[in-house]
C-alpha cells in the first residue's frame, strides 16, 4: 500500500497512537472548505431570472452612456453582450464610432425632443415608400430621422421578423444602417399580427443567450431550462444545478484532461466502424472476383472464396485450383512488395495501439460505474458504524474518500484518450521528434501509473467491511483512506501540471487547452441573483416600471457538442405581464399544460 504514496510527507498523517485526538483530524478536503466560500465564476440563470440577468447588463450600459434601453440592447447585441469589449471600443474610439458601428443613431428632431414627434396631426405628409399622402398621426419617424407611414413600417417589420432578423431590424430607407426602435416595432406589429409581436419579444429575450458567448444553455436531456453564465471566456468545466457536468467550451460532457478536439476525435473513433474496418484490413483479403473479404482458416496459402474463386493468400492474385507444395497452377509470386507489407504492418500496429488505450479507458469507465452502484452499500456501512459505540463518531472521511475516488477515476479514464492522441502521429506528427515523443511519453506514463496504483488502493480500502471492524482497525483504515485521498489529489494535480506545462505547453499550436484541475471537483455554478430590483423592467431613463416575469419550459433531444451550435428556436407567448418560452417540438398536451 505504501509503495504508491507519493504525496508530500507533510500532507499525510501517520500515527500509532489511536486515541480520541484522531477525531479532530479531517480528510483531504478540509483545506478546501475556506475556498468553497469564494465567489463562483459561473452562475445558473433560470427561466425566472433570465430577464433580470439581461436587464442587469442593460442597466450598466444605460448608466454608462446615458442612453435608452433599446439603444443599449442594440449595442449589446452588436457586441454579443460583451460589455468589456463595448467599453473598450467606447474608450478607444469614442461614442460616435461606438454608435455608428452598431447602427445606433440619436436624431435631434426639428419638431421637438422626441425623434418620433411630427407636425400637427391635421397636416398631411408624403410617404416615400408607397408615395401616398398620409395624415401625420399615421406616420412614424425613427431615431435616424427617416419617416414613413405606419402601414409601410408594419409590412417591413413583418418581413424582417419572418426572416429571423427581428433582433436587429434596420431602417428601410436606402443605405440607412440605423436599427429601429423596438418599442415602435412592437407597437405597430401587435396591431395586425400579435403572434409576430410575441415572436419578436421572444427573440429579444433569448438573444441574451443565443448571441452571448458568455452564456450558454445547459445541454441536459431533457432540457432543465437553465442557462450558465461564465464571468470570462476561459476554458472551464461546470456543473449545472440540475446535476449535469459539462465543458463550457464544446458543451460535451466534462472531459479534462483531454482537449475539446481530442475528446471529439476520441468519441468519433469509439462510435464509428473505423476500427472494424481496420481489423478486416489486417485479418482478411479481398477476393479478386467478387471483392468480398475472406479470412484464412487454415495453413495453406491457396484460398477459395464462397463464390468459387481460388486466389493466393500471399499476394491476393487469382489462381487455378491445382497446386503442389512448391507451386500453384497458373500463378507465381515470389517478389516482395514493400508498400503492401508496410501498409499491413502499420494497420495492425495502429489497431493494437488503439486497443491498448481503449481497453484501459473503458476499464476505468466501467469501474466508475460499478463503484457508483456501491455508493449505497458504502453509505449503509457508514450508517451502521455510526450506530455502534465506537470512539470514532465522524465518518465523513468515507464519503469524502468516495468522492475523491469518483473524481480520480474520471481523470484516469480520460487520460488514456489524451495519451492516445498526445503520443500518436495523428495530431502532433510534426511537433515532436521521435526521441522527444518517447521521453514525454515515459514522463506521463510514470505519473499515470502512480495515480492508477493509488486509486486502486483507495477503491479497495473503501470496499472493506469497516462497519464490522474494531475501534483500532477502523482508525487504521481511516488514516489510510485520508492519506490515499491526499496522495491521489496531489498526483492528479501534478498530472495536470505536466500536461499543461511539459506536454501541451511546449507545442506551437495553441488549440489544445484543458480545463484547470480543481481539488474540489468540477465547480457547481452558483444561482444568479440580480444586484438590483428585477421585478420591474427598465424604461428609457433607467427607472423601473411595469412588472414582468419570465417562465416556461424547454426540451432537447441531443446534447449540444459545439460551442457555436445553438438550440432550435421556440415559439411562445410574450405579454406585458409574462414571458412563456415553449418548444414547438414538445407534444401539444405538454404545451397546453404549461
């Protein structure tokens, strides 16, 4: 057991005196209790808090630039809700450049302070689109100064919403890039097409997630309805409040220490038939007549296909039926074909290499599943131990050791997928010489072997029937579990440092990055709380007015595995008092219930 201890001596606890003072010793997670109180770098945005999260960003921009809400939304959508980038452009290029780039125009109307105000309602104005004389009351002027009749504006807005351009509807004047006021759009469209007005509002609400690289839907199936917001765009793995753990970059399951590209390639390699084809290439030859694969089941090199064709196993050429131990009738092949032999040897070597890594990857994955089933058994042993009159009253070291086992199993499993690509020729053929690759491979495998040995020992100890042990033996098991947990944590950390600094850090291509290691496991996103009153929306001055609330339900068939891939659009209803976000793919009875 001690052969695998590689953690620093000061991190481990050894004692031959099993007295009550041991009750104060905590497990390996104790040093991280203080760290858990730190502010989480990720937040869960529920359906109810979606509007509050969106308006918190709107308020910041409105106060910074002293602009209306729809102008702030236009700016944020243009800059993909990246407030830091927006502020950077504002500081470097000024307000005018910031506005013009996003299509925001503040027009000083000659007829008053409001850009939508017009001359006397009794006067007529000409619409440059339909060329009709229209009463001024039926005309609308946008912030850019262009004025058209309400019917033309409504038709323009309808077309744009149906084409999916509702988040940034531009003025219909020639070569005008100004974005139309969302209040005007909503007001005009709702009179003739209330359904489109609801769709327009839904697009505006969901743009906070669809266009925001810092916020993504949780890829749970069925969808939990939550979104996750990260404070920055660094690579991280996160746990949603629904319990799903995933990579924030590629939206697949948490896969460190594999990079996103490595994990995608590994998943594809494991699920497709490429290795089956590879096996057929190694162990069979194609019939020269019907081209079906034939496997040799005897020692004779004269092979007969089920179609009746005879051919030579050595070269694959067609032959006659008659042969002796020296020759085959109508055929002779004694020349060495270098390319074909090398191709066969390479195919066999690649297959053996893949089988090696996949076998160990799957072994640890299966072990993790079996150990997960033992959780209830282990917790039952803890319960039995707590009922006994033992000196030791606290058994949190068991549950914490179990959590450490699960985390390290996952890391071990994915480390084999990482090693397959790191030390192969598929990704880094030109990045490392053969000697350098071999040196790095030995360095990594030494650490991997140490971690593997400690993990197996920890698993073995936790399966011990400690609920039947005496006081002294329970104390002994406890010390070993704590020491092993500390050792496993230290080895995991060192493995990540080796990957980041010695392996990936020395490569020229910077596309392979991994999420940092955390001793506490994958970070659970904190619940979002608005820093201001979110029960009411903002008006043009930044004050709150009418109440609104977001609620609804979402679903998804597949986990999204691409950071750029967004969820399908959902139809719903949006009124002044409630936002309902529904998936059209859901059954009708489910939608009616919601």
